C-alpha cells in the first residue's frame, strides 16, 4: 500500500462510485494492477476499510470489473486474488470466456458507434454542401 498517496476516509467523504474506485485503486494494489479479484472481495474491502460506504462500493467494483484492463486480465488469468495479493480461487474457462465475450461486445459496440458517428458527419457535410449549392443557385438566378 502506498503511504504517500492520501486515501479518502470518512473525513474526506467519498461521494460517488468513481471516487470510490479511485480510493480502492489507491489503497489496494490488486485494484490498481487490475488483477482478477477473489469472489466476495467486497467483504474483504469492508473489513479492511469500514469507513468506505457500502452503497458506493458495489457500483465502483462494477466499473472496475467491466473495465477493459480488468477484462483483459481475466481473459488470460489462471487465479483470482485476495485483497492482500495472495492467490485465491482459480479462474474457470467459463469465466475467461465470459470476459472475452464482454470484450468482443465492447469493441463491437465501439466500432458501431464510430461508424454511426462517421455516417452522421458525412450526412452533415453533404447537407452543408447541398445548402451551399442551393445558395449559389439562388444568388445566380435570384431576383436582383
């Protein structure tokens, strides 16, 4: 644990799941290093840091476990890790496959979003060009 980085406590209240995730990554190397987490690690976190708000812990852990670096780590992992960094349960083939599936879905959705944004930009550019041409025609043939 890094003692130079202040971790939020009750005195510096954590107000959002993203702030909680930052605190988890600052306090525990297994979060910072995106190691596959042991099942039930939330109980370990609450035992180690009772000042952390449980209602923010679950969404923060959701952000963490759905992140690209975590899913990539899960995809190739053989073990899960406890809060102190010791190995816990084995990662099953099903869990690795699930991580790979989530990564494929994420990248597919990103590609679809980029295609849609490109199509929208092309449509906007075509509309601007059409408007420019109509304005040029109106200037040329309009009343003077």
